[in-house]
């Protein structure tokens, strides 16, 4: 008669394996099974610890397959490292190298002056004046971009009949060529036949035409308006994408609690937009801080130096005054200021991932 094996009994194969493991300590063998056996017979530790398990240090695998994967990884990342070195590392090192020389731009010939260019940077007024202009330009145009971008994004998030068309048209300034945009705005700002002056005079806001780009402080106001108009669509698209991910039940709960539109914006919408707005502000601050072509085409840094940002100062020193060494020192100083924004951006992205 065939008897069934009890449920608690080990199958013969398992018993056989255990029996072989018991014989391993008497053999000159130190393979995986022996290590398993040694861990099973680890002595109990004293104190409050329950058990002490003897573990072997991990061994670095050196199989041909893993070596091939490592070589493949190096080959895949090599083009990125090469491009990064050519585009970022080499210009940075070249700027630092040139900044310790007094160089005449057309011939690139000069003499070693050490830290003299940096002494002029710190003690002179040109760098600090341009830094102040750059900060005014960055804060002014960025503030308008955020206000206009968030406002229009909230409008386009509503269920209005022309929403699809408006979402397409709002990108027009961002993708429009900078040269074309400057030509249009120069026509609008013209003090003789400009549409802006004509409209303001018809409304009774001004009594006589203003020279928007040729007088102070109108020139700074003009470039800030153009910069905000050119780049606010970036804010609209980023904020609109975040608005579409906010759960609708949050707004329903706020309505049930009696919150009006303004209260819902401050208590529901704005907290949900905080992370994306932080990233937008840091990115736009970096891009606006180094803006060159828009300002150069609009005013060239004038009148006098009222709109001369650090980018325009570097250009003027290098190609206007032919002082490449001093321009390189200014560019290094500009890079150090931008490094603050970049560190803040990197920290923000790390916190967002965490």
C-alpha cells in the first residue's frame, strides 16, 4: 500500500542537499555552498542583538559581458562629452586664459598682465554699471512675463470658444524672428509716425510724442516691454500645461466651502503652480540675464549706457574698443554671476525629483 509523505517532511532531494552541505566543512572547498553553510552555523552574538550573520564582502564582477557593457556605455557617452567639451569647456578655459593678457582684438597679440584686467573690473565703474542695468532689465522683463503669462494661461484654461485658436496664436511672438520683431517695434516706437505715440496722444495720456528708444528712462521701459512681449509665451505654455494637471475636485471642494474665484486662485491654483513657476523664473532669469541680440538691435546699449547690459559691455570691449583681454575678464565675471542662478536651478530640480 502506497503511503503519502507528511506535509512537514522534506523531499529526498532537499535532504540530500542538506546532507552534502554538512560534509562540506571537512573538504577543502570554499565555494558558494560552503559560504551558505558557514552562515547557517554563525554563532549567536552577545548583548541585545538577536543574531549575527557572517557575510562575505561583495566581489566585483569582471565577466566579459559586463566589460562589454562598460565599453558600450563609454562609447555612448563619448559624443556628449566631446560636444560639451567643445561648446562649454573650451570657450570657458579660453576666456580665462585670455583674461590675463592685454590683447589687441584684430591681431590677437598682446602681453601678459596677470590680474590687472580683474583689478580694473573690480575698481572700475563699467562692469558694475552694466551689472545694475542687467539686473533692472532682468527683473523688469521677467516680472511682466510672469504676470502676463500666468494671466493669459488662466484665461486660456477656461472653456471659451476661441481657446484652440488663441493657444496657437499666443506662440507667435516666441517663434517670430528677433530681427523682424525689432523692426516692427521700432516702427511702433518711432517718435514721428509711430503707432504707439499716436494712440497714447489720442487717448490723452501724453501731450507730445516720446522718443522711446533714444531717451532715458524711456529706452529701458521700451526694451523691457519688447522683451516681455517676445518671451511671455514660454510662461503661458508651461503654466497652461501645469493647470491641466490640477485635479478638478480641489476646485469643487473650494466651491463647496464658499471660496470665490480669487480665493480659489490663492488657495488652490497658486500653490499647485509654485514648483513650475520656480523653474520658469530661474530659467527665464538665466536667459534674460545673458540676452544680447534683442537689446543690441533695439538700442545698441544706448542712449549713452542706459541699456548696456553685461553682454553688450563684453561685445563693446572686444569688438568696439578692441580690448579682448578686458572683455574676457568681463565675461568671466558675468559667468560667475550667472553661476548663482544655475546653482539655484540645479538645487530646485533636485528637490523636485526628491
